[in-house]
C-alpha cells in the first residue's frame, strides 16, 4: 500500500458501521451488531500501526526539509562571510532558455580553433540547473569557403555543436566574491570553463580570469594580462589533475568554484581549496602602458568547448555530453 492509500484506509476505518471494506487479500463483511471482536481488534491494531507510520513519515519528511533548509542557509551564510552581500545571482530555476536579461549567446566558430559550432539551442534550464550540452552532429558550415586558409571558413561541415553564454553588455562587476556550483565531465576532448573578461581593451590586455577551466585531465585556475606582443598573454596559472581528485567519481558530483577579488589580490578556490592567488600589483599589462586590467569591471562567461588548441581528441567520447550549473552568484562588500 502506498502512503496515500494507508492514509485513506486509516481515515475510512475511523468509524465502523454498515460498510464493506476491501483490505488487500481479505474481504471483511461487517454487519451492525454482529462484529467479530477479533476483527474489530485487528482493525484497530492495524489503524494504530498505520497512524504511527503516517506520523513517522510526516516527521521524517519535515526533518529532511528542515535539514535541507538549514544546509542552504549555512551555505549562504558562508558565502556572505567577510562582510559580503548578494548583488546578483542566477539560480536557473525557470525551465527553458537562459534569462536574456542577463545572458547573451556566442554563435558559430569563435576561438582557439575549437571543433564546436556555438548555437543557442544547446543551452537550456531544466529542474533548477543550467545545462550546456555538447552534441556530435553534422551540419553544413555556413561560413565555408573552398580553398580558404582561415580555420573557421575552411571546414566544410560542422561536426560538433555546443553553447557559450556570457553577461557582456548586460551584467558586469568590479571586485567581489563570485561563486558557481557546477558539474563537469572529464572525458577526452571536453573543455568546460567559467571565466571573466574585462570590459575594456583587446584580449589579453583586457584581462582574463579562468575561475574554472578543465581540459586533458587538468583543473586549471588562471589569470592573464597583456604583454608587448599582440595576442600573447602573460599567464599566472596553477593546475590539479582530475585523477588526483578522484577521477570520474569526482566528476560525477557537483563542486563549488569561487573567486575572491578585491583591490589587493585575486584568489581562486575549488571546494574551498586555494588553487591560485596573485596580487594585483603583479597584474598590470607588460606593455609599458601601466594599465592594470583588473581594476576595471569584468563580465562572466560559461561555455563548453570541444577539441581545438587545448581540448584534446573527442573522437572516443560519448555524446551528447553536459556541463551542468546549479547556480552562479556574485557578492560584494558595502
């Protein structure tokens, strides 16, 4: 009997009269004035047991809800520690496309000679999670040009699709605590990331912060500024191997990545483990301009890339494949 049926049985047997009740496997005929005392006692015993069970279930469900609420409150309190308050968040609780008030899409082949064609339909919210889905699918490349040497145009076909979303032109922040809870797949060829770019200047002189990046068995925490050579970055990077963290067992769980960024330093964490910390005084562009790209607002990006210059070979990886984000939150001090 399910919980609801137990409740109905308890309710309907609260009065004994001229009724016929069907209990699983037993038909009890009851006539007023001619009850068998054993039947009545058995019914009352069963009702008492069901009542106890119902009360136990109620307290179990209630206690679990209270525990979940307490855990959520503890998480929020920890995130606010140090005088921070929430200034923006996306919890991805509404099913459908990401909120266009905060996010915009990149489209097509974008960077790093990656294999995927970015398209909006590969990013969607479901059951409180943002899903960025990489797919293996063949499509004609609309920017194809026969004989071209350009990596975007020389591919006749699109072989993979995915999504990349960012808050550029919509949401941006200078300093704060940035938090993302997500789950990544560590299969070959996948290149998920959560990162920021400065709003002014050309890359890398606008500054890049890779709060979470993964490829080829490495979890990376990177900060990059410009140099005197165009399109060449000065990197400050630390890594951990995914295998050292537990491999596929680790990647099957959600984890929390965090950046604490203020006027003194940028610190990057994974599950409260400090991955990288660099003082802002070291991060001015190395081009003689004296410009520090980390004393300006940055916007954030979430994407799942495939292959390319760093991603590795995805040919033996199962698709579709997902990068899942539970929430993204930004805190700042008063």
